[in-house]
């Protein structure tokens, strides 16, 4: 281990063996902090003594903006929180609004939501796979994942007109129906993805360098994960079989058969395995939904003037974890208060417990493994 | 507010009972959306939450979110969303706890000791709403700059930033 | 050609030292030109190869098939503002790229382009090589220290640690080559491998080759051992603060080292510039570029190894392997008679 003796502060006299503490700012301009995250690291050589996340560089107070917009006008803003899985953040908000308004969503709309939601999960996981591999120095996997995501974005573009920020869900349904041939497109994509996933596994899973870099790194136990409010693949990677799609089936998720992939060790590798398996589970759900999708309207009846009353908290399983929206209405058509619970924001607290004792290179792997999106953290 | 309904799911009944017995002044109601809603006075906060987490029949071990709402003249309301995951893996007990605090002195005891995840949530509520969480180890602004004036999510918030100087070219 | 020049010098009344100095200058210019051309080509090649590995096209726009892309980049780098961080140790900061380029070039003095074509066939060639390859780490340390940047410092510390762990197996594997040839002179090593594939050192030295190739990749900081400049971990490592021309020099030196390493691998184990039909220089290029392509293939396939695993690999795997190989080589040489 290389030990560095340079510190910003004068060295302190201690009886203990000399620890040469160095304060390093990892970010906000660092290639692998996925945006503008700043991790304040205290390192001894390259060993991390303390890690603390500093966020807020992308903050634009979406919650305050929402208080000035009508119910529907907020939806585009929710897109821009988790910009890699826009559908799920829209969904959480739309569900909250529907509960406050008492709007019934037609069955077809629910199925469409499930399909695009799961496709979105695949798209988001594809980016995660690429970025995670890139963080570990495997540049090629990144471009492979990007290629598949491109096909998926083409489908989304045909469906919604946008590639990343869809503004597709509406209170009471979705904006437009599926286009003709949507099912064929999706089936073709899923078939292709299945083949390519094998390629991904060849590239990374089982690679000795990859395994030594991920196994036993950033371990959190199940108790820790629950206490620190982890959710999604981070929680499941620690062995807790908790998935909101099963625990509190929203929409029509109770009609599909799918498993909850669970990791064993709570380390970076377990999270990797969980996400890689979620590809297959999402594919299963999409196939079932495409098979069972009923006809009918895709937009329910909504009051012309949407008056929000009362408060509600909805939770959704986004690709990153539990997205919650706390919506309060005061009888007007603008949300009185709209709070967005972001999974990544919560997960960032885990950087300390996960990273201490590991090397700087492991911190990169850990950040990659919790799959942060800074737009969602800072909102 | 959602109307309290008579039939409460079986999983939540013991919770309501236990809470009501131990804290008679707590206001327990069942909401139609599946959440149990409890109003408690502010002075019971940390013990009440520790009871919720540690009492074997309750074990609300998962804190989903802490947020605050500004009800203007009615004061602030700090809202905790709790889920129990330990007892049954399905985790179908959901509890929302609301604490009303006066506007002129918005102080709530911190629950970081109970759930470590409360750290960032409380910092965010402090940053954006100005709720002071007593006992929080590190109550600093988290999303806004350290020298920001005011708390933007308050209804009476005015942007006190100096107007940008006009540049004439 | 040489004789003619020698005559010319005698006519002018200049002695042998002046002639040697002149010849050295010419050879030096040739080597630097060779390196510069190779670096330009290699950067293009790397972009194309990585492109094809990653289902992309690589550069296509500048010049025919994007051939002029590197040139355009070179012009860009040369015309950029020369930035030196205010807290930097100026003298060392400026010196570092010079040192690394000097080290990269100095290696080429002993590398044989043909059976007897080299700048200087030193009788201590192998020792010279192991000495010069260690020089580049000095430049990394200088760059990392003088940049006044913590990431640079971490990067240079990594490179120092990496050098210590990899210099040893590298030298041990080179020693075995010297034993096989019975000489430290690279000309002799090439001569010993002449006369067909059967005489190549790769067959008795397969273990040595594996050690040499792995340690060599680590020595020249090539992925998956590119820890001193691991961009996803240390921003850009030791050259974080460098830009423009100085950064370009680091870049060229990196590729010069890659060529040198591939050329050495070819020389030590694959007969160097020997082969049928084609002229020796062409064989030299073919073998060198083969190893360059292998190195590129490795770089774009594998994830980056972690710094402590790298040390473990060096100390626990490569050094024992190199020692076993050394013992085997001794036995082989004795049995061969």
C-alpha cells in the first residue's frame, strides 16, 4: 500500500501508529460519481477512513415548483427527477394524485403502465450495467449496454415521442394508446436482449478480476440495510426479499408471476447479481402483460377541474428502490405540498457504512453498485 | 383527510390497540389507503418511536420518509412514514405518524438514534422547511448552500437573494 | 553509407568522437521519428480497434477513413494554452514529461530493428533495459508530486508501488532470457534464436513469457494495470493537471513504451527481427504489432484490477513463477550443454 504523508492539517501527535490522514474531494467533478455527487473522503494512503456524501448540486426544489403548478403540469417535473427511469417517478406521482382524486384507472391503462414501467426498469438497468462496468474499468461493456438501450429507446420514442423524459402517464391513465405493432417490437427487443444478456454475462460475470473487485466489497447486513432505509436492489442484495410490487401490489402487479431475486452477502457482487436477474423478471412481466392486455379505453374519467383534498403517500418500486410521493391537497387544483422520497438520496447515507476500510477504487464500485441518479437525489 | 372506516385489517388491529393502550392521548385512525394514522403530541416523540420500533408486537423497523408540511396558521406538521418489515416478510403494516409543531418554535426530537436513515431526511426537512430536530448529530443544510437564507418550502418564503446586477454591454 | 560519412569526416579533419556524436544524433533523430510515427499510427489504431471491439466505427471523418484524426488532435494539443497550476512546483512539473519521454526513447537504443541494426548493441543490454524501464516511474512521481493535486499524488504513489512489485518478476524473466542466450547483448539474443521457429525462446520459456507479458503490461501501465491513471478512480491519475503539449508528451511516451514492450516481447521470445523471405525490419514490425494488438485486445476487454490485488499478483504469483522459471532455465541450459 502506498502511504502518503501529505495532509491539509498539521500532523497530530498520537501514541497510535501514525495514520497519515488525507482529505480528498471525490467529485463534484469526478468521472465516476455519476453526475455531480461530492464524496468527502478521508483516506490513509488509499484506505478510506471516512466517507460522507455532499449532495445538492442539482437541486432545483421541484417540491416548491410543484406547489405552483396544476396537478397535470407537475408530471414533466417528476420526469426530471429520476431521468433514467422517468416512467416510475411519474407513476408514483400520478398514483398519489389518483388516490386523492378518487379516479379509477382503466384496466388497459394499468397494463400499459406495467409494460412501460418494466421496460423502463430494463432500460435503467442497462445503463446501470454499462456505467458500473465502466466504473470498474471495463469500457466495452458500457457500449454494449448502450446499444441495447438504444433499441429500447427507439420503442419508447415511437410510443411517446420522447426518448428519456416521456411525460407519458396521465392522472387516470396514459397519454396515448399503444401503437400498432408495439407488441411485435417489444417481443423482438426482448428476444434480442435475452441473447445479449448472455454476452454481458460472458463479459463480466465469472471474470476473476471482476469477482475480486466486487465480492466482499461494501457489505451491509440485512439489519443494517433496513435500519438505513435501503430499498430496491440494495435491500434485496442484502438478502431481504422485499419488493413493493409483491409486498404492496399496486396497479395490476398482483396478476403477474415473477420472482424476487435476492442476494446473499449484501456486497457489491450481490447487488450486481440481483440487478442482472431483475432483467429476466422484468422480461417475464412484460411478456405476461403483453399477453393479457385487455382492450378498452386507456384514459379514465377525470374531473375537469381536479380538486385535491387530503393527503396520501404512495410508494413505488422503481429500478433504484422505493420511490415515495407524499401529496397534500387543500381543495385547489395545485398540490399543497408534494414530497418526493428518493431511494438514491437515502442510499447515499450508506456510503460511509459501506466504504470505510476499503480502498478508493472500491468506493467507485460501491457508488456504481447503488446506482445513483443525481437528478433524483437532489430533485 | 381520508375518512376513517370501521373495518381495519387484522394485521393493523393489534398495532392500533397497543398504541392506544400505551399512549392514550395519541389519536389513532385507520385510513382507506391502508395506512394507520397516529397523531401524537411532540413531547412524546422519541420514546414513542422507540416503542414502535422495539416493541416485539409492533417492530416498525423501516422508516420510509420524514417530511414536513407547512399548514400556515395551524403550524407545521412533521410526517413520518413507517413500515414494518421484520415480522412478516410481506411488510404490509404501514403507519403514518404526524406531529404538530407550532410555527414560532418548530422543534421536534430527532429520531436518528432510532433509525439511522432519519439522518438525511431530517436534514432535508431542516433545510427546506426549517424544522429543528433536537439531538440530530449533524443538522446542516443538505440540498441548499450553507449560506442560504430562509427555508424555501415554507409558504411565507420570499427569495431574499439580492437581485442580479444588470450587465449592460 | 557509414564508410562514406567516415571518409567525409576525415577529409574535414574531424576525429572519431565528432563522427560518433554525429552518428548518434542521426540515429537519435531516426528513433524519435520512428516513435512519433508509430505513436500517431497507434493512437489511430487503438481508436479503430476499440471501435470495432465495441461495435463502433472509430474515427471516420478526418481524412480518408479518419486517418488524419490523430494529426488533427496533435495540432489541437500543440495549439492549446500551456497551463501550469498555480500551486505546482514549476521546475519539476515541466521536467516530468521530458523525463518520461527521455526514458521512453532511451529504451530504443538497444532494441534491434534487424539482426544487427540497432542504435548501439550494448554488451549490458538486458541490464540497461531493466534500468531504463524503471526510470519512467520517476517521471510519474515527479508529475504526481509537482502537480499539487491529491489525485495526481495518489496516482504517482500507485505507480511507485506498482513498479516495486513488477520490476522484480520482469527482471527475473529477463534474466532467464539472458541465460538462454548466454549473453546480455540483445544482438546475441536475436542471433541465438535464428534458424526457424524451433529456436525461439518461447518454447522453453513459456512460463517466462507469461510472467514477462503480465509484468510488462503492468510496467507500462497498460490496462488492466493502468492504475496510476485509472480514470474512473483517480480522475486521470498522475497527469490530471497536465494539458496541451505536456499531456501529449505523456501520451506519446505511453505509446512509445507500448511499442518498446511489444518489440522486447518479440525479441526475447519470438526471435525478434528474424524470419523467412521478408526483410528483417518487416518481421520486426509484424511481431511487434502482433503484441500491440494483443495488448489492445486485453485493454478493451478486461475490467481494471484493484491496486492491492495487483500487489498480490506481483508478489504471490508472478515472482514465484519467475523463480520457478529461472530454476527450470538453469536446468535446461545445463542439460542442453
